[in-house]
C-alpha cells in the first residue's frame, strides 16, 4: 500500500498552520529573508540551506543553517523564522556554511553548530539561549591536536551531555581524521585518532545499541567520503572497516534505523546501503535497481516516520539541470522503492528532521530551501 501523499508545493504567503497542512502536500517554508539571496538559480558560493534540527522536547522549535546567512529559528513549526545568531560569535557563523547542527533533545534552546569554511572561525560553537550567543567549545589543546574543520556533530539521544564530533580535514601530520568525544556537553574532549584509512570528510553516529539489541552508547558508526564505513564497539578505542565498496556522498549523511532494526544510509553514485546486523555488514540497493534512479549523484538524507522510509537524490538538479524526485519504501521492507509523487524539485535534502508527535517531516534542500510535509501516519 502506498502512502497517501500527493505532494506539491504551496507558494510563499499561503502557509497554513502546520498541524492543519493538507496531508501529503509539501509546503515551502524557506525563511522569507533568504528569498532575496536568491537561493535559485545556484550561484557559487551560495549553497542554500544545508542543515535542520529540532528537539523532541519542543518540536515547534526548529533551527536551520543557511550558508553565509547564519542560523534561523522558528517557534511555530516553520511558519515564521527569525535570524538568531546576533550575539557573541554570531558574525563568525555568517562567514561560513553551517553544515552541522545538533539540537539538544532535552532543551530546545541548546544547540551546536559550525561555520564550515568560515574565515578563521571554525570549531564547535554552542548556544544555550536559543541560538543568539555562542561559545567556542574546542579548547586550544584540542584544536592543536585535531583540526577546526568540523563536519558533523552528534548528540547521544540517551544522554544529552554525550557529544561526538567528526571532521572535514585531516589531523596534523596525517592524511586521516578522527573523532572527538565529550561527556560533559562539550566542556572537555577526548581525542580518538587519527584513524588510519578513514581519510577525511567523515560523519559520526551513535548506533545506540550493541549487537544483541541492548542499549549501548559505545557502538558508533563512522561514514567517510573516501574510506567506506567504519564501526567501533568500544567508544573509539579500536575501529573496523565494515564496508569498502561505497562511500558517503559529499556534503552530508544521515543514518536511519527502521522499526525492525535495519540500518540505512546513503552513498555516492545513487546508492543506498542497508545493514541487518547493527552495522557489521552492509549490502547495496539502488543505482537503477529496486525502483531507485541511477544518476551521477547520491543520497545525503535518508529518514523515516515509522511507517515509511523516504529518500531523494541530492544536488542532481544543480549539477545536471535534471529535476529530482522523492522515493519511499515501507519501513519493514527497505529493498523495494516507489516514486513518491510526480513533483520535480531543484535539489534533494542534505538533512531532514522528523516530528513524530505531530507527523511532520522537515527537509533542508540546499538551494531548494526548506520543505515541510505532514504525513498523517
């Protein structure tokens, strides 16, 4: 059975209250101030909206990171937005691409972000006042032994003070990067690595459980842009390469665990990979099979709402002027995919967030802007 989705965009200025959105209809909720940039057509170095995040503590509050524009916050499910990075270090964030953003699962006013490619203003920035003021959380010793070029920030959903960070550039005197870990909200850091063979451009994720299914915060997955996929079962003391045939798509990554425990993540070359054994081994789907398209690009965001899994190619519209479309699979399947709707988009999602309580999906789609979808499941 297919989802009851008939997605089509609603123009700016026609935005209904989010909980009253028509089921299955995409709503364009890009912050209005960004329409003057413009996001479309693509013009370097403007890469549009890269990140989006919300806290399950209060999912009405959403943050999005927009390249060279800063951090925007909505308190009404994306209906209206305010540029919030106006205080300490706020101007630093305007100098780069906030390609990493993580919101505390227990406090919607606490978030971490970066100024990717920012001019001398990189590292991990943390705000505890709703995105207005920021503190640089990487101390001088950590910076000198790693790199300020942060690529991914991940918060442990079971412990909001447990934070992992991975990197876009190598560690000093190495061609590889590693991971740093904090158990006190970023005040102090343990350095893991560099990890031989992972290269650079890495995203780090908590797997959340051990191989028997018990809750465990020591199992992590590291996806890389050139070295495949890696896993640790002991909080970064040792690592194993668990997949070498495919690497993550440049620009971003997400991992989704289905209701049956199967893991999914995206790769370059229009490939998704899935694992049925908690990331110990992976098999590929897509690349022209399983109902998914074959193009030169791949997938950044893959996510689900417990009923369906969703994905969309990233950047193809910009790279080849070929529109992208969304695909779905049953959460319990994941190997057979269908076209979600007939709507063409300029860009697919770099990242996505799901509000399960209100059945709303948010997607941050590069130069396409921010999209909202009420699923009704």
